[in-house]
C-alpha cells in the first residue's frame, strides 16, 4: 500500500468513527475530525514503534480512543480545551503557575520530568523517531485532564497554565 492510500484509508475510517460516535455532526465537521484524527493516528503509530522493528498495521489499535494512541491524546487535548472554555479562562504565558490540588501537583511533577526525557534523546537519531517520546506523552495528557477536571470551579489563568501549558 502506498502512503497516499494509507492516509486516505485512515481519514475515511476516522471520519466513519466520528460519525458513528456523534451522528449529529455535520459533514464538514466530521470530515475535519476524520482528517485530523486519521493523519494523526498514522503519524503517531509510526513514531510510537521502534524504527528497527517491523511495523504492524492495526486500524483498531491506531484509531482507539484509549491507550497509547494519537486519538487518545487528541481527545485529551480537546477535553482540556473544552474545560478551559467552559471555565471562561484563557491560558496566559505571563500568569504565575498555581499548584494547589493533588492532581495539579502530579501534573507538575510529570511535566518536570519531560525535560529529562528530551535531554536523553537530544542529539541522537532516536530523537527523530522515538517511541519514548510517544509513550511519555500519554501519562502527561491523563494528568492534564485530571488536573483540569478537578480545578474547573476554581480555574484561573495560573491554574489553567498548570493544566495545559501553551
């Protein structure tokens, strides 16, 4: 299968998945979601496998909304943006970061560890295509979602910056 065919199939499958999960989506929105999720799924699946190992094409796994997948991370991002929108709070780069709840602390500790992961990979070929960076992203997105969800009633710019740094 050529890359263009692979991408077209991923977009079609992701669009069908979006429509099945939300039948009220208009065609344009479903197509946009399908394109974003489908191409993201292919990219993430490619990056999440060690470059020296064989690649297995598994549509169900690549498009799953749970686990170490692009749709899972994209869904977490969309949820956090929705939480911030409902709270009426925007992330401001100049706002001090506030860490007051256990979920916020867990996220802060997770984010502090990311520099070490990048530092270990920096300067090597593994930085270009490393399953470590993909695998390391999942716990961060889970903690971001938890922190945003627990702090909605008390959301401020500083707390928003902790939940999802821009």
